[in-house]
C-alpha cells in the first residue's frame, strides 16, 4: 500500500472529521496502490487523488440528509460511494457495480477499512429496479444524464433525490435530458455547486427529484420506449424554432 498521508491537504480535515481522516488516508493508499495496479485508477492519478477524486466526492456529503440510505450507481473504485461512507458513518451505502474486478476491489476495501455501513452489489442498476428505493442515488462519470435517469430514477424514493456529479457539461446535459425528465415525471433538474469556497473540492452536481412524490408508488416501470424518442424530437423542433 502506498502511504499518501504525507500528501493529505489541510482541507481534508473539513470533510473527514476526527478518526474518519485516518480512514480516508487508508482508502487513498488503497487507491494509489492496488487501485492503480489493477487498473481502477489511472497511473497518473495516484499523485493527485485528493484534489481530483477524494475531496470533491466528500463535498457531495453536504447535500445528503442525516441517516440516509445511499445507492452509488456504477461505483467503480468507490467514487463517490466509499468516500461518502468514510466521511459519514451515519449513512447506509450500497455500491452497485457490474464488473467483477471492481466489486472484488470494493469488497476488499470495505473489509480493510471495516466499513459496516457499506454493502457491495455486483450488477447493473437495472437489476435493483423494483427491489427497493433509496433516499439518495449518486453517480460520478457513469453515463450522460438521459441514460443515467433511466437507470437511476427507479431507485429513488418518493422523497429522495438523484445526485449526479457532473462537470462543465451539466447544463447541456439537462437540456438533452428534457424529454426523459418529462417522461419520468421528474421535477426540473437543478445544477448545484458544492464546496465552492474550497477550490480543490468544488464540484458541480445535478440534482433531480420527483415532481409528485405522492404518486411515485405506482410508477414502477419506465415510460414506453417510443415515448422518449418522440419527446426528444419535439424538443429539437422547439430549439430550431427559437433560432
């Protein structure tokens, strides 16, 4: 394991209080060691884990309510799911990842760090549809927003939210996703910036909730496949008319 504790930035103490910081440093070491060797983290990422990965994932925690259940879709090496579980012992986190080599790594991380608030599920998000819902569904660099909504919204509880970590394309992705947001009866998507006053941690998040939480219980299946393309075409026509 690579010792990255000497490179821990002072800002990390804001997101990982008390003994949680030592856990975060151990996780950073696992990412910089086995994570790189097993191809889960790029070889150049080992030296910049805090600034490019750990702090911005930890910043997401400020949008998550106490004692929440969290489902991290396409968890990969555990970003942001493991980071959130390390930062917040009150959260119950489910890491969903289809690739065996990644779930093996995640299981080893959970065991090594003693994270009793984490469950690893090998499978796609769709495999959990209909089996339960979560207060918060997270993702990071998994898929464009239209596809991500179809995977994730069936997992969002009536009063829950989808929190998708995005970059500068967030606003454009929301425009692209307009037909899917409408088809799934979602409230208007919001673009939020968390930890804006901490440059190394600031990140852009797309937040999506249900438009009518009381009616979510009977909406278990996705909209008809022909409905979404039709609405996308209508959105494109409206855009052309405005030009």
